[in-house]
């Protein structure tokens, strides 16, 4: 998703310097400068946008930024999904070095990142949200200021992904049942999408990814397992009800063990085949 967001920022006319530990040149927009390290980016850019796999990586990158000599960066916008506690920790560490940290995870998948239709959830001072809107609007037409404290946007992202995965899992179970009763998948989806059972799985993932058996949402089951695990951890910490979430978690643990790194829409054949 980071490469797609960077592409849109470049299209909006911003000068970029990019770095990706997995390989920068092939992921960076055509005319972007190529950084040789995190420090090279921090020494050249005023605003650094992160798109990273987890909280440990975000924390490590923050440390590299702090250690950079003659850095020009003043603001870090973290679009990663890292959880409430991790966002607060990174914010505190950067604040001690007079660097502003903006908690800004995104949702909408790779296709949404490419089309700039992802939802970007921002937690930070309202004035910072407005000041950064010039670049945030290049990444998304759907910007939401959800709060002023780091971690609030993470909470919003986690509860969103929990509901998205819950809908996908429940729809997989329901469609599997219908198939055993002789119902056609296309018929079930038509009825569901005109009825009260309609959700993002019935209207989008099943018609586009499951019926075609392409399973190409480009979001891995291991990444969703990370998100649902973070959600359960944070709900436990908050002391709110977790009955359904804790029942959902072992399903994704089993799926990830059986097919590590599979597209998360393959939860349907995993459930259908009762593996």
C-alpha cells in the first residue's frame, strides 16, 4: 500500500525521497529520489510518511530517525497498523526528541490506496491535521480526524478491521451452509445484497474475489491475524466485551497455520472444506 500512496503523492506534484528496506527502486514512483537509509530520508524530508508492517518496525524506524544527524524532518505520519499501545510509545519517544508523531492508519486495501479512496484515520491536534491536509488529500479523498491523542486512530482502525474480518468469516460460514442446501452462490449473494444480511463481504469480496476463485484482495491472512490479535489485546486491556472477537481469533490462527501468507479471502474455502 505504501508504494501506491507514494505514487499518488508524486502525482500531486510533491517532491519525494523514498526508502524501503525490501527494495526501494522498484517500489518508488518514477521520478522520486532514492534514499539509501531511513537516516537519508530524515535528513532530506520535512514530513516522513511511514507504511510499515508492525509496531516493532515503527519503533525501530523512529529510533533511526532520532539518531539521524542534521535531520530536517519535523513530522512523522504513521499510516501503519500498530495498535494503541505501540502508537503511544512511539509518540512519546519522538516527542522527547521534539518530533511530532501523527497516528494515521488507513483502510481500503491496495486497490483503494491506488485509487486514493482509502479511509485515512487521523489522531493528532486539529491544527496539525489541517496543516497536513495538503499531502493527506493526495493519498486519500476520505480523511477523518478521529481524535487528538495518539492511539485513537489505531483504535478506530482495529475495530474497523475486526468488523471487516468478522463479516468475511460469517459470510463464509453462511455461504458454505447454503451450498450444502443446493443454493447457488450467485443467487445467495443477490438475495443477501437486497436484504438485511448485506455486508462488505457479500457486496464486494465474494462477487469480486471468491466467486471468480481469484482470491486476489492482496491482503494476507497473516496480516489480518495481526490485526485481530491486536484488537483482542486492546479490547482485553479496555475491559469491554470480547466474546465474539475471542471466538474469531482461533479461526484465523488455524487458517494462517494451514496456509501461511494466503490471501485473506481464501478463508472461504478454508471454512467450506472444514480444515
